C-alpha cells in the first residue's frame, strides 16, 4: 500500500507498489489570446525565376489601301530658279515689271514649265497642290531718284492676281547706296496651269544692279524657291 508521502517518489517507485493513477480530468477552458508579437524583418529577395516562353505572335496589321482608280501624288515637286544679270524693272503695271530668271538649279521633272521665265518671268505649275514659295531680290529705286528717297517693293502674282501676304518693301537712305536685299515667303494653293511671277510692286522703276566692288563672284539679283507641301490627288 502506497503511503501519502510516496507522492513525491518517482513513478517507477509508485508502480512497484501497485499504485494506480487516476483518470485524466477534463481540459480547462482556453486562456485569452496573447498580444501579437512584433513582425520580423523582411527577408532578402530571392533570385529571379527563369524567363517564361515567348507568347504567340499577334495578327499582322492592315496594309495601306491602294488608290485603285486614282493616282496618289507624292509631294516631290520642287524648283529653284534665279537671275544674275542686272535688270531694270519698270514701275508696277509696266510691260517689264516682272523679274526675268535665266538660270535654274534643281527642278523636278514634269512639274513646271519654265520656257517663258527668261522672257516674261513666268513660272507655270503643271500640278495642283499646296506650295511653299520663298523669294529674294536685290534692288534700289532707279535714277533719277526723287527726294526724299522712296521705298521700293516686290510681290508675287498668281494668274495676274496679287498673292496676299507676299508684298514686302525695301529702302535705301541715299541715292548712292548699294542695292538692298528683301525676301518673302508664302504658302498657297496652286492649280495646274497657274502662272506665278515675281513683280515690282512700286510706283517707281527699280534698279537690280548690285555694287560689285570687292565681290569675287557674280551676284544673284533674284531667286525663287518652290516646294510642294501637298499635291492634290488626281482621278
């Protein structure tokens, strides 16, 4: 028989005395949840995974549609003409008030008729479209020069109608002054067959004879540069 004081002995001692342990009691109620601990530091980023396979190729885009029964005109019309010999232009309205051009640089084939440019100053367009036009001219008022010295001006005429915004003026302060250079530029719509001229827009005749003292090469007294920005589509 186990004595009360044998409760402190090792279980093996109790067993040898034939003592038996009582049944386990019911579990007690769950205690309250403890305070959440502080989150740990973020771990280092792992190595990047292997690249996935390439996705399927998308459907091809739609090609540009042709013009079918129309001819699409590219904007490749250009011309550069210029004048070198001295010229005396009559006052506005005179038969010789237009600048005559004797030379040309790059001109796109089949886009302009320049056969009359050295005769009456005509530059004829063969294709319709919107054109950028730049011009320059060297001049002064012809002798005898009135007092006070008047200004002179140039402008562009299309089909004998002044192109708005193309008229610009120049002024020499004394009769013995050298020629003065003026330049202008416009963007206009032109129809096939239209004729363009650079004309004296002054009430006096103008002298396009530059002073060549100290000049090593011939002086260009006028130039005209034309470039198509948009060509009309022709059926």
